[in-house]
DNA sequence: ACGTCAGTCAACACCCTGTCGACTGCAATC
DNA sequence: GATTGCAGTCGACAGGGTGTTGACTGACGT
């Protein structure tokens, strides 16, 4: 184990020691402990001592693995963002085939991925305001999603399926923001929310209206 | 002064004492101190001692006026929400006159009101995740906005200006959520943002597309 | 057998919150 | 003009959380 690092750590360089030392297990144990605790109570109500005990170690030892409580969350978020990126995948490359179905799939995957890790995502949304690292990592994911959407809108316009209008990037930001906030309201319950089973339909409808000025995009 | 109350307090019942005692000034001083400090640093980085010293009192005395740091923020939010409600006003009642202009006015006022108190609103957004009272008060404001929008959409449909489609409430929630998140990204910089001068135009465009399935609603 | 280093934790210093009890002074009451 | 009551004030304390230090252990390479 290299001592406490900035938590974005992906590959852990190791010295002349064995490829996997006891420390790896501990680190994983802390991560697992955190995700489990997060399903029970809010991030702010979890102390480092809780995290440490949950992983079977003492508080000072925790600091050997992570520099702070936030760093644990950041590592957790790091994993989720990888999944989220993978989820976006190439859905939008095959947009011309069946626009409605593909856009729906994108929105659906967004919800699925974040829903699967809602405890982590919800915690990050709370910490985002106070922790710059989390804020940046989160912003980076959003940026990638926005970029994919922007590109897809551009392609639809180029093939004549969607009319010109707002700059594609601005439109992509607005729609992605809508999804993010609606998702959050649904799971965090901090505002008027759409029934969970209707969420995707509602969002899709607005997306199609904004992109195609119609509820039903023209087929290829 | 009544001793520490739950901060939503509007009217302060007083005993046989004078109508305005020294305590009122102190309470106002704390509020002013908080709003000033909030413009300089994050809510989490402001201690109760900072708030108290900023108001020229000691920390224990602070507790005579507010039960906690969060309660101060809640009181501040309470004021902003009153303004926000007033801002919405009757804009949407005169929608038939000039739909595009009225919707634009609504979105504009949303931005103006929140922009004028961005320090407080930003702080609330951060605390929202951990404080149930703030979360509820916030949700209540959103609910009122959503309700106003929902009603307006219903009216537009009834007069034949807007086509049927999504339940008006779901549409209202989605659009309002979009505005909220886009506003937040613009001022908190925690994600891809639209240029500040374009924000209203971008949002309006999506609103009109979603409500009227067109960029230009039919005139009365 | 010996040095090194990953890994561990008791104990400490520090900061922040919230409370308690004692104090002050005004203002109504006798 | 003494007395009483209460708004208002704060020093001092208890408690809980964070982050650090320094000493200890044991496995591993030489």
C-alpha cells in the first residue's frame, strides 16, 4: 500500500512487496463499509470512526488508507462514473435507426446506473457543495454526457431529422440538467416529483419536443 | 424577545415589555452578519462564533436568538421565498395576451429573484441535503411554482393554444426542475453551464417547444 | 540475525457545538 | 425607593468529532 493518496487512485504502485498486500483488503473493506452505511444514514451522520469500525480497524488506521471521509466518497463516485460512462456507450451512434427508441434508451440508462448506486450519488450531491474534488469529478461526468448529447443533436440536424434552433450544446445542457434534477427529486424527495414509473416517459417527451419540435421524430 | 424558536417565526409575541426590545436589533444583526459572511465563504466554513462576533455578541448569546446555525439560514430562506412567491405574482394570469412574453417574464423573474440572493440560495442548496427543515421549505416554494405553471399550461390547453400531451403537472415539474438545475450550474459552477446572458433564451425555447410543440406559441 | 517497511493504534491537541448557572440592568409594581 | 421579574449576556464546562504523533509489531528480503 502506498500511504494515503488523493483517492482518485486507480493503479496502486507497489514496491518490492507482493502484488496484493493486506492493505488492499482493508481499503476494500472501508469502501464496502461506507457504501453499506450510506444505505442506512446520511453521509454527514457517518463518522470516520463508524467507517473504521465497520471495516474492522481503528480510526487512526483509517487515515493510513484515506486522507479523509470525503476521499472515500470520492473513490466510490469514481467507480460509479466509470459505470455511467460505459452506460452511455454507443447508444447515440445508432440514433438514425430509431431515434425515439435510442433517446429513450439513453434516458433509461441514465436512470438505471444512478438508481443502482443511489446511496452514493445522493451522498455526492450533498457533499458536492462543500467539496471541490467531488464537484469537479461530477462536473466531468456531466460534461461527457452533455458532449455526447450535443454531438447526437448535431448529427440529427445534419441528416435533416431535427430542425435548427438553439446551439446544440446549450440544448444538451438544458435537457441533461432537467434529467439530473428530476432524478434527484425522485429519489431524494426534496421537491415536487414525477411518479417513478413515469419519469422516463415524461423526460423523453420533453426531449423529443425540444430536439424535434414534435413528440415523434421522423424515421430514417 | 421570545427565546430561541424554530426560526420560521414571523410575528414575535411580546409580553408587557416595549414593542421593540434590544433583542430585535441583535436578531437582525445576526441575520445581516450571516448574509454578509455567506457572500465571502461557504456555509460550512462559517462557525457560530463567526456569526456571533459578526453581530457583536458572544457565542452563548447567539443561542438566545437562534437554536442553531441552520435556523439562521432557514430564516434567511424564509425571506427569499416570500420574495420569490411575490415575483411569480400574476404573470401567468395574463398569459393569453402574449404567451411568449409572459413565459419569458416568469423565467426572468425566477432568475432575478434567486440571483439577487444567490449567496443564501446557494447555501440552502448545500444544506438542503442534511437539513430537513430547509428541504421542506424549499420543496414548498417549488410546489407553489409548479402549481402555478401547471395551472397556466392547463389554461393554454383549454383555450386551444397548446396541444394535449403529458399531464400538465408532470410537464410543469420537468420544466421547473430544468430551470432550477440550470440556474444552479450557472452560479455554483458545478457542471456544464450556459452563458449567463443566454440562460433565459435557452430555457424559454425549451419551454415553448415542450408546451406548444413550437418555438412560437399562437397569438390570442 | 537483521534492517526495513507496511500496517496498527493509544494518546494527544484542537476545534466546534450546545448547555448551565451566575450575573446585569431595566421596568413594572408595591 | 425598595422589590421583584425577566430580557439579555457570557464564562466555563462537557462532549464529540477530526487529524497527527510516536511507539509498536511482524513479515519479508538480504
